[in-house]
C-alpha cells in the first residue's frame, strides 16, 4: 500500500457580507504591480513572512476567514440557471449494473465528492440528456493515471457512480450544436467488468458495485458477560465527584473526574492470543479518534469535533482531500474496508510533510500551509470553460512558483478573487493559480490553488529547507504497491 502524504485544514468562518464588486484604486495599483511582469518571483514574499518566525504562521492560520466558504461548492461560474433534479438511485452492493462511462484525465471521483462538468461533444451531451431523464446516474473513471512500458494511456478499472443533481443544456442558434453544464455527486464505488463502444460512440460498461465491508467485533466471542457493562468509551462514562473537607467538616474543594476502570472493552483481549493494542489497530472507534487527533496535529484550526464519526464517511472525506496522485488514490478506493482506508491515510499523514512538483520533484509547499476555503474541504473539483476538470488544493503560500499573465476575475472558482496562472520555476510545469482578493474586506487576501494532477507528496528528511531543494535530494518518494 502507499505510504505517503497529507495535511488538512481548518474551517474558521465568519458570516461574510456581500463583497463590493468595485475595487479601490489602491487595490488596482497593487494588482498592477503584481501583474506587470510575466515571471514573478514569490520567494521574496515568503522570506519576509518567514523572517517573523513561526508565530507569524500560527497567527495567520488562526485568523478568521471572511470569505463565504459555501460559495465554491455552488459552482456559480456555471451560471445560476441550472435546473435542480431530485431523486436518488442506489444500486445493490455486489450487483452487476450496465452504466454509461465518462473517462476524465486526472480525475478520480470519490463517493461524496461533487464534480462539475461542461460538455461539448455531441454524443456525450445526447447521452447525458438520456441519463438525466432516466436514473440520473453514470460512471466516472480516470485514464492516464499511470503509464505502461509503451507509454500509452491506461484506463482505471476502479470508478465511482455519479448522480446528477443540477443540469442545463443549451443549443447554439447558428451552428445547432448543443452543450451541457451539470453538477453530480459521487455515490458508489465500482469495478469495471467489461466495456464496449456503442454505434453512437458512447462507452458502455458492465460494472460490479463494490460493497463496504465493516470489520466485526473481534472480541465478542472472547468477552465474558460480566465485562459488557465496561465496554463504553471513557467519554461516555459517568463523571464521579469527590469532596475534600477540613477537620471542621468545611468543604475545601469539589473535584469531578472519570474513574479509570481496570476493565474496559479491550480487557478480554488477554484471553486471546493477541494483546489489546492489536485489536485497537482495527477498532473503528479507535481509528476514527486517531484520525481526528492526527488532523488536529497537522493544522490547529481544524475543528475535529465537526467531522463525522462514521468511519466510511470520514475515510472518503480524507481520501478526497489528500493530494495524492491518481494511482495512490485508486489504491485507497480499491480497499473495501473503511478502517483500512483510514489506517492507510494515517500512514500517509505520519510520513509526509511537503508537496512537490510532479515533473521535477521541486518543493512547492508545506502540508501545514494547506487550508480549507470550501465547506467540502481543502481539495475540490472545478471545471474550466474548455471542459477540463481540475482538482484544486488551496494553500496559504507556495515556493519555487512563478506567475504568468495578469489577474482576471473571469470564470473565477472563488467569487471575489482574481486568478493568475502559476507554473514551476524549475521545469515550467503548470502548477495551478494564484488567487488575489479584489476587495480589502476578504481574508485571506491571497492564496494558491495547486492542481492535483501537477503535484506529488514527498517526505521531509531535514529540518530546514534550502532554496531550490528537490524531492529527490531532500525528500524520499513515497512507496507504492
């Protein structure tokens, strides 16, 4: 399994008033200074921020975000005239289903994740109209997630069903060509059994819906009935109160505490071949708590109490928000157990602390720079006007990045921010975009959106990073199966 990377981030939101569309003249002057050069070196800003020490970073991360984090999930750049579609289709687990498939480069859909699409190919648009009028469900698979020896593209055999919940189509009066914009949500994992092309060019496949398998209660058969009453979590135990009095009987202090019982739900492990810590490694409640603790360590602003306690939902949330490459994410999705997915994610979080350029392995960001500007998490899927879907990771700052062109607000995925193309300083690989606030009342005033297809996780080996360090020299590449 992959041993690799992570971070995750906090959501600290203040209700945002409507932003004024007109920027002040001082804002325009600042933007002009940033825009006038084609190549902009970001290291000077980073050096200035680092000169204030670690406290500067902590203060920045703990500051309130005034941006409305519900906006990115609405994908307002697609227009406000999309038709809401109700209803839901759930397929039987382990059952075989025939589905139309869409192959997307660099997009591995995760159950629970929202995906926006803009479609122009006429046969795909016609197919989507039929899907919308029937069960509203199609399949999404990734291709070019890895390359074989000949270098030809490879299609993944693991995918996710997507259910349309918002849709619109348009027809050009002059050309008669149709286009469609839609939003869909990932529902169920599947494995492709066989696929074929129809006469109209649609990719149809017979898929097997993968079942979510929950691990059983390992100690149920070994636990004596007298231990059952001790099987609650410490947080569920009733607090006990003890009163301290002096010689005259006057109360000095009242102390409330939870008594540490000698027997708990893992005590019966001593009646088996394995010690308690072995069972805790695979206990859903224990793994969920470990994951939440690890998320808090990665970023103090993460409010773990707001995350779900359901192992399946949490495993998918973590899987969606790890900036892994396609093959690593597919490895996670291929696991049928939520506990195993969480354990793998914990291993990733333990070993990885940096993000690197996928092409030249140059360090571009630290994992503790990752933050969430969307309710869905730090990494979300967005579509550009040409129909290409980018999974974008938001980070406070980035290193070894140059900018190209002038900021523009057109088709911005984050309303109130203008974007500028960003590329790797070393190999000129497209890395994503820098987003700059168009009004002063928005925080953060700037951030970067790194496209997942251009980054790879790395593991830090030294305490200090030097200019131009690469993952090959400073970090160890993550293991793959």
